């Protein structure tokens, strides 16, 4: 008698065989006590395995799942809100930077207009002694004069040492520019004849 | 999906099954659209089988509940990525299987593997076939259950999963193949080898049942 393989018998107990194959196995089992015992063993094992029962979730299980889902939703919403806040903050910061940059640009581009006011406040030219024609003749070119404003202070700066010492770098540059303007002012005040004499 | 019309009885069964499947899909699609009631329905439908699967996997009620909660949470979080082509239960048990295996591996460093022979003071079979007078006492219901549990838990991982999914969760071979990412023939082979091992290990119980 050709007995089927054990795996085939197992498949039979699991109802995995097609109808013709299952019919052949059934016919064999009726005539073969050995194979019948094997099949009986698998079926009995199935029934024994059923004895391993399990328990249901505890009463609070569903509530905990709901809570976890709600917490997850709240977390997502908070992350979304935080994202919006972050984006808003970034936009405000960008706007602030643009405003500051615009103000700086405006200030710099209108500097010649503001110079007289600065000079008026910083250099007390009206009270300074007027230079003699000889001094005027000795005046150096504006570029050199501006350099000297830092290295060798002009009389104007000597009058206000505080302004130079307490000012920032930008103020120092502004002072140099003021000196330039002042020098040109002085030149324009020189009578033509005297200038000609000096030359 | 076309229903076979050759056998009326078979057709009815087939249609009922497809309705159940469609129902899971339908519920999940509704969850995807934000329907909380559909999520509640899925929760009530699968809380007990999922809990049973995880409880048998990790052998710890509290841990199993934590994992089951995590499974449902992940289902909810991943609702927008859910593919209607896949069966819901395949997806559900795949998540559960991965979480359970991770939990078991994490716990391995702390205590002996759950269900391993050394975990409860020696090999299951040796304890069972020990010819002491306590054998009859061990055959009390609780002990029988403990022996069955020990025998299943001592199976190799994939065989154990196949048995749990097929025997206790009534998941079909095709789905088990999808959950374990193996072929259907591999699932058949896993189950056959598992049953052969269990048949030998639980032989005393099988004999007891025969008397």
C-alpha cells in the first residue's frame, strides 16, 4: 500500500487539498490504520491547542486607545500651530530686517543733506578765528586736509576734542567729511585778489 | 470583483466573506476621511483577537495591552497611507507582529526569552514526563494550558507566528504569507513542521485525551 506523505495527511486535516486529492486520501485512510492514527493525532492536537485560552483586554483598554489617539491628534495640532507661529515670527523678523536695512539706506543716501546740520552742531565755526590770507594760502588740497583731520587735528577739531574722542568710527568719517566741507567753505570765503596774491 | 455563480451555496459564502472584507476596507477609508465612529467600530471588532494574539506572543498582559494600544494608534496615525488593495487584517497583524517581535527582542536582554525552556525551570517535556506523582497534578487545567503554551512558545519564531495566526487568529495561509512576507508554500511548510514538533512535545497530553 502506498501511503501518502505525512505532509499530505496534514494538508488533508487542514482542508488544503482539492476535491479529487481529498477523496483519494479519504479512501486510503479507510484502509490504512497507521495513516488514520497520524491524521487522528493532528486532529487531536488541534483540539488540545484550543485549551490555550487567552484573556480579553482590561476594561480600560478602549478608553486608553481613545486617549492615545486624542493625544496624538492634539500633538499634531500643536505641531501645526507651532509651525504657523514659527512662520509668522520669521515673517515679522524678515520685515524688521527689511525696515532697518531701508532706514540705513535712506540715511546713507541723504547724507549730504544732513551734513550742514552736523557741522552746525559739531563745529563752532562762527566763533573760530578767521584764518589770515597767509594761512589760507598755506592750505593743503582737500584730500590731504581730510587725512590730516585724523593725523593732525585742524583748529576746528581742537575746539571740540570731546566730539572726536567719544564718537564711533562712523562719526569719525562723518567728521572727516565735515572738515572737507569746512575747507571748501573757507576757500569760497577767500577774496579773489588775496587768493591770487597767494598763488 | 465578480462572484462565482457555479455553486449557489458557495456563492453565498463567498459574498458574505467579501462583504466582511469590504466592510473593513470601507471603515478604514472612512477613518482616513476622519470618521471617528468607523475607528471605534474597527477597535471593537479587533480588540479581542488582537489582544489574544499579542498576549500569546509576549506572554505578559500589561505589555500585550500596551502593544495592542500601540497597534491601534499606528493604524490611526497611518490612516492616510493605508492602501485599500491590502486586506485590513493583513496590515493590522503585520503591525502587531513587528511590534511584538521588537518587544520580545528588547526584553531578551533583561530576562530569559518568554516560553523558553529555561524560563520556567527546565525543558517543558522533561518536566511533563518526569515520572513523579505530580504528573497527574500537572494535568490540571492550568498546568495543561501552561504546557501547551510552553510548547508553542518554544517553537522557532516563524513557526510560532504561523501557528498563532492560523490556529488562534484563523488567518488564512495567503494572509499569513502576506504578514510574514513569505510564500504560501513556505507557510504550509512552517505549519507542518510546527505541528510535527507540537505533536511530539504534547504527546502525553494527546495520550491523555485518548483515554
